[in-house]
């Protein structure tokens, strides 16, 4: 499972994205260098967020698989004991 450091990293990426959006609102259209740097920073942050999303998706799939396995184990153990209380 993701630890606190991974959670903090994801939150840091979201804060960075908010700062970049605020910076984008103040950049002049004629400032090509600053626009290129901003685009690069946004793309880097975007890729980081996509990695975080993929990691979370993997954890969700793993949790679903575990829940299914636990349910199957529970059903099997109850069937073996003859389930007296229906």
C-alpha cells in the first residue's frame, strides 16, 4: 500500500499544478521563453500525476482482488461447516 510519503508526493504534485496554473495566468503572451518553460513544467507535473494515478489504480485492483478472495474464502469456510443459520 502507498505510504504517507507517496501520499505527500501526490499532494505536492497537485500543489505544484495549482501554482503553475496561477503562473500561467500572469505570463504575457509575448514572453516565449517563459511560456516554453511553463509548458515544460506543466508536462513534467502532468506525467508525475499520471504515474500517481496508475499507482492508485493498481492498488485499487489489488484491493478488489483481495476482497474477492476473502469473500470466496468466507463462503467456502461457511459451506464446510454446514451453515446452520440461514
